[in-house]
C-alpha cells in the first residue's frame, strides 16, 4: 500500500529549468496535466507557468516552468526570474527540487548551466533530454560517468515521445521522499586565488543581508559570484545596497588588477567541463544528416526564399481571409443569442445593458479568437520544428535596416490582419527593447478593421469612374494607403528606436535548433494558453470599455419628445445626437474642425474606439439610414454626399476624405489594442504612451493634410 | 583574423573575444571560450547573419558581432 502523504506538509515545489530549445516546456507539459496556471511576475513581462503533477509518495507537487536561459547571470528580466525562482528570492517559493533539463546534443553548454544551479546547493536531477537526436548525431552519452562526476541523479529522456518519464517521476519521488537529502556536492571547479578572495569578501554581508535560504558556505559563494557577474554600474537589478556596493567595489578592483572575470568564472568552468567531457561523451560520425539536409533547402538563397515567402503568405492569408468565416460565425452566434433574448426579456434598461452592452462586448472579445488561435497554431508549429529561428535568420538582414531583429518579422506581418494577435506574437522576440519597439509600431500597420472605413471614404470622395491609366483612382488610393502605412510603421520604428528606445540594442545570439517534429500537446497548450490569457486579462478590459462606450452612445435617453410614428432610423439618429457621445462629438467639433471634420464625424470617431469598422455603422445611424449598412451601402453614401455644412459647402470633399483616411491610418482608435498592450507590456505607462503618441501624430498629420490642401487650393 | 571573415564551410579555433557591451561574457557562457573549435556553416542568403556550429549546436550571429571574435584558421 502506498504511504499516505502527510497532509500537514505543504505541497512540494519542483522547478524545471534549462537552456532554451532543450525541450524544457515539452517535458514540463509531459509531466503535468492539461491545466497550467499562467500569470505575470509582478511588474514585468515575464510569464510564470505552474502546473501540478501527482507522484506516488510525495503526492501532489507543483511544477514551476523556469524561463529558459543559457546562464543564471541576470542581465535580462528572463534571467532575473530564472535565478529568483531557483533561489526563492523576491517572495517566490524556494523549490524542493530542481529538474535541470540538458540538451543531449549541446551537452557541454547545458552542463555549464547545470554547474551554476548545483553551486547553490539545490537538490538537482539532471534530465538529459532528446537523447534520440544525440544518437542521430553520433553522440554516445555515458550516464554512469555523469552521475559519478556530478554526484547527482541523471535520467535520459525523449520528452516529445514521453520516453524516460516513468524513471524520471520515480527519481523525483525518491528525491522528494528523502527526509534528509544527501549533502549537496561541493563546487566542481576551483576558483583561482584572486577570485576566491573576492568571493570571501561578500560572506559577512550575505549572512546578514540575505533573507532567502543559502544553507552552505558553497551556496553563499555561489551567490557572491552571481552578484559579481550580474551587478554592473548600469544594471537595474534590485539588490541590497550593501551587496551592490561590495560587488561594484570588487569589480572595480578586478579591472584595476587587469583581471578578466569571464576567464576566471566562465572559461574556468568550461575548462572543467572539457576535462570531464571525454569521460561523458563519445563522438562518432553522425548517423543522420537530417538538419543539414533540411537546412540546405530551407536556407538556400532560392528555395529557402521561396519557402519563406510561401509560409509567410500562408500565415497572412489565414489571418486576413481564412479566419473571416469563423469570425462571422462568432458574430452571428452572438447576434443570434442577443436577438433570441430580446424577444424573451422584458424591455427596459437592464435588457439593453445586457444585450447591447454586455453580450455585444463579449462578442467583441470573442471575435478576436480565430485570429489568435490561427496565429499561435502557426507560431507554435514553426517554433516546435525549429523553422521560426530560420525565418529570423533569413530575414534578419532586411529587418536590421529597419532597426529590428529578424524575430520581429512575423509579428509585423500579422499586424496587417490585426494588431491584437500581432502584439501577442511579440513574445517570440527575445530582446525587450525590440519587443517593445515592435509593440509600439504595430498599430500603425493598416489592419483589416480599417478596410471598411477606407472603402466607405474612398467610395464617397473618389468616384469609381475616375481612372488613372487602367486603374480607378480608388484602387490607387487604397494601394497608396497600404504602402504609406507600412512606411509609417517603419518610420516609427526608426524614430522611437533613436529616441524613446535609445541605447545600443543587445546583440541577439539566435540558436538554430535541430529540426524535429513539434509536440502536439505543446502546440495545443500554446494556443489554449494564449487565448485564455487574452480572454481573462485583455478581454475583461475590452468588455468593461464596451459597456462604458455603450452607455456613452445610448444615454441620456431621447425619444419622449419625438412625435409618434417617427421612422425607426430617425429615432436612432435622434437618440445618438442626444447621447453623451453625441454631445462629446459636438463639444470636440472646434478641435477637429481644422482637420475638416464636423461633429458627425466626431461621433463616428468616438464610436470607432470600440473597433474601427464601427465607424461605418455609426455613420449609418447619424445619417438616419440605420446602422446595419456596410461600406457599399448606396443609401448611406447618398445621404452622406447630400450633407452640407452650415455655409452650404459639402461636408464630404476629397480633402476631408483624405484627411479622415490619414487620421484612421495613424490614430490609436482601438481599445482592444490598448487592452492587449497593457497586458503584454504589464504597464499602463507604455499603454498611455502608445495612445498619446499615435493620437497626437494622427492629429498633426490630418491637420497638415487638410490645411496644407486648402492652402494649395483644394476644396 | 576575425570570425566574420572565415569563409563558409571552414573551421577555426577561437582565440579571444573583444569586450563590447557584455557580448564577450554572454558568448563565453554559451561555450565560446578561448581554444574552442568552431565552424562557419553558412552565411544567410543576404550575406548576414552567419551560422556557426560550436560545441554541437548551431548559432546565428551577425557579422558586426562576429567581427569581435578573433580566431585562427584550422
């Protein structure tokens, strides 16, 4: 009979750490159930992932997915989270065991990371993953030697095929069940005398200042070395002032003595690894040249480019067109539900709030799901196979000219469909500066929601009969809009990169992992987790804002003083003019008048905040032809063309049209984008920055177009 | 010579990395320590970045950074 776990004992915590591309996440998913808890570490953009697993003796344990890093030195938020989760710093729980996932193919590099973890005296199991790939490369690993030299349990796995997991669970269970785990092995390498002296200098301060557990002298020395490596004069790392002071002092002395920390602390560890390597690894000629052969095609100047264009075209087509039917299905479903409920529920404020506010808001959130699911299906498959890194490798030269890394390409491309999935996709960018820069520029790329607005305004102001060459003016204008919006996004990257995001970008070192089949569970988990993250955080913000917007557009109620028998469309129109939004539209007229806009367009701009294409429906309501029309609606177009200003000039001149198009190209008019930016940057500051820089830029650009156009004599 | 000048398909031994912006420490942590053998697998179709193979794995690095890596042809 299995012993019953002691209920008084707190649930054990197991950290899963390792290099990027070591199959760490696949292993994590293979060990745990279908439910992982996703959260953000407070104040930073790094996601925390935890899930539970059941072990025979230890009972239920919590697994923590530690961000993948090549080292524990903290220079990026990811690396800082990695060390904090392993040591239990900054309020995080200290793990009872650490699974260090080693890449069997790049074993030496993985051993460097393993040594760093072990130096802190943590109870470690080395999980040598992807041993099948190593066999293919002709690498024979000697687990017994590894166990002996490192003094820790070692398990070989192929996480994607679920191989070796039973033994791993057993080993982990043994380690956790052991009331008094074996003493942590001492450091595997001997620091030189000077470095040793430097490390000793921290000891008293670490004993007095450090709150988390550093049980042994070796662990304190490991933390001292970590401080020396991580604390630089410019780093924003949060460290006790006294420890920071010592670290800076020691580093300054090290430089004055002409010493080299990288050699003393990094090369020295690798020297030990190189010394052990012949006993741990036997290299035979590779049995498989799979990755070489695939790469010969996929990075080939001609074939590689062709495959790249095809895959990117497929992603674009899927987001831009093929997700359309699914979005329509969601819209119709939500509309149908609202329609059915409208007949059942008693008329009144509550019914309207529920149907037009809440249900419409839920629909407005759900409608993004198809694009998010599709994009992350592609991204997780491309990432799982190893192609995503190759795509970045191929396009990097081009992206560098724009001041970005190749990894920014897929998010930028997705922006032509919708900024929401595009901003979520920036998670694939390693470097924080590039990631934020991309997020800030993505909304300038003309997304598909702007197309109905462009179509309506072009149809109004550029008659289809007008032709330049064999193309109609409207087609040329639309083409120009897309070219110009792409250029604007690049301009923003250039300008923001030189001002707001000044400073040398951290050079990116991109690993090109061996090609492999993606793990289906990991692909599904990525799709599910990204959708859930969107629904729970961005979704709630969007929902609340939809309800607020609905209140603005529907209250206070008009209609009591309208004569009976007024047409429904006219009632709607009167209601909108009477509403808060209508009044705001009127109030802001003096502000937007220099752009060529009147109060009706003002209302449209407010309504467009729900989603840009809502502008068309709002115009329909304002002009009293009903809100269900689309951009091709003749009645709406005619009503708009008949509209005159108080002085008798038409409202919709080509110049007003161009000015409005320019405004829509630039302005941050999408609350969903703001909500998702808030989630992905974990900062209201950056969200407000995005809103304000785009709004100001849009205003100035439209002002320039309209006033410049008038000065040049256009109507 | 520096790594950016090593022709595709050739092997080289790493001598040292010029310190710049913390790159030296990061590269060393990834196993590019003095004395390590590496090979340049290919250059990207547009000439940059380059792909190297070192300690069993493949790494992409821009020429600008590769120019800081001093090495000896093998």
